[in-house]
C-alpha cells in the first residue's frame, strides 16, 4: 500500500503549516505544463483575491437575488458577510463560543439559508441552518437559527438543534448543507473514522442503513418548527419503508463527503468524497445509491492498509455506484492530488468556455480542474495555493475560491486579471 493514514495527515498538516505562515501566492497555470486535451484552457486563468483576509475560510454562500453579499464561513465559528465595499462589521452568525475547532477536522463547516419563498408560504421568518462540531461533546450538530431580514443577520441566541450525531474520532465529519431544487435540506455526514481499525470492524458505518454516518441525508425543514425533531422525513426518501433503516438517509457509502453542490440547471447533485490511501473521487448522487466505502476507493476494491487482502473480500461481487471522476494520489501520479475539494458546475458568464463544466480542486496540492460538458477526462486549469477549501458561485454567478490561509478570490481569465474584477 502507498503510505498510511498518518502519513496522509502529516502531508496535509505540512501543507497547512507552510501556507499559514507564508504570504499567499496565487500561481498561474498548471504545474508541469498542460496535460493532454487541456492546451486551450490551461494557463488561461488566475485568481484575483478580495482585499479582505479571513480566519480559515471553509465555505462560501451567495445571497443570490437579494444582495451582492457573500457569506464566508470561518472554521472557528464566525460567518461574516463581504461585499465589494468590504467586510460587514457585524458577523452574520457568531457561534465561536459553541464551536470546537481544536482537533483534527473539527469546526464550523457550512451554512444554508432557506429560499425566500419558504418563509412567505408559512408566514414566518426564514431560517439559517449551520453544521458544526459542538464544544464539550465533539458531536456533529445541525442547528437552526431565525434570519433577521432587516439586518440580514442570524439570531444565534435562538438556536434549535435538529440533528446531533456522535462521532468516534475528530475526523471525517462532512458537514456540508445545501437546499436542493426540491426545497429539501441535504446534509453530508462523514463516517467519523480515521483509524485503520475501523476497516476491520463490522458492521461498517458508511453502508449501514442503521447509522447516519457516512451518508447524505434529506430532510423537510419547511414546517419543521412544529415537529419534535425540527424536521419531517420526506415520504419519498428511499428507505422510508425499509425495516431498521434510518428514514433520513438519501444515499450511503461515503467516507468524508466534504463538499457537494447542486447544478442549478439540471438539479444534479455533485459530491466530493475524500479518499484514504490511493484515490479521490467525485460522485453524482442519486436516491438510494451506495457509493462503495469502505469496499471501494475510487475505481478499485480497497486493499487493507495494515494487513494482507481486501477490506471487503466480496467486493467484486457487489454493485456500487461508480464515481464520475476519480484521480490518484501523488504516489501513483504526480499530476494527481491528495484531498479533493468539491466545487460547482460553472455558470459564470465571465468564463464562457467553462459554462456547464464541473470545477473542483485539491486541498493539498492546490490544483483546480474542470470536467467539460460531454468530456470523459478532466483538464487542469491552474495550480493555485495549497489549502483550497471551497469553490462556489458568488451573487452574480462569479466563480469564487476559498483558501484556508485566509484568502477568498475570484477566478478570471488571465487577460482580465489586474482590471479590478472582484466578487
């Protein structure tokens, strides 16, 4: 096997240490030159940073159709709003006293805002939903906060916890939240397992329908303030009638679904699942799909990293949903990566050649790729700063990139860089 979990974490921490103490440098063009088929796109883009520094930004949420504000989620527990005029002086949401980000991959992960039509339909304020690890318990929480429409801030003193999921280790929490085209709240939950011994212990959490870990959940929160749990289970969820299954489950078999997004045109759900020993992957997630962890990693049945044989000896006889994209770790291919960061299907009018392309990156190596419409093989667009934590749309569909060292930047054609373009 190619390394271990500890060597993987060491590589990530080394990358973080370097970039947190060094000036941000946003390089242009792919490292080592363009790969096959990318000649017309590689070396054509760069990132223009916002003139604001953030504290470990990990998610970006546009308040589309309502303002020019972008919400920047900081790992330590703040959600701050930024516009072309700069950073708002009052935080959008302050959970610093409730969030722990002291170990591993803990922290405040994401927020999602209800569509404006929901509050109007029910005659109530809209809610903001946040996913974070709770100080004291280390549990993964999904909580609800009222949105104050006048000040455009969330009321942190009126928190209602709708999900609490205990995690065995401070890693692989997932924590992505997003509303789908169907109005339902989708929740990415990691398996909470980093140590190799979990691969030997059955039943595995990720494929088990009795566990919420290693899953994408689908919740109806539109009338949930009246429900004891704060949500209803949609009647068309795939396991509602399955004995012993948690009915909230939409799809299973994930290790760490760190980022996902919905294509606003097709409604397709694109999800990045962070790999273990050999491969990273992007999946298109559908109801009832089993995406293979821990039996499979990327395109292959997974071998045990600490013993002979496969994790699942019966893997070849099972059917799993195949990844849309899988790329190898650096020990297999120096042009690969080490920890995928999911992105978006680009609708940026300033990048017409990328319209409809799925854009994603890698946290450790800082590369950004595009899977063009109808293509089988991604192309590398540029090599940026290691520590990419989010790729998202801004209020005008501009393509934004967040970096853990504190930068939020816009991807632009190289010829436009320096022209003052900003989110």
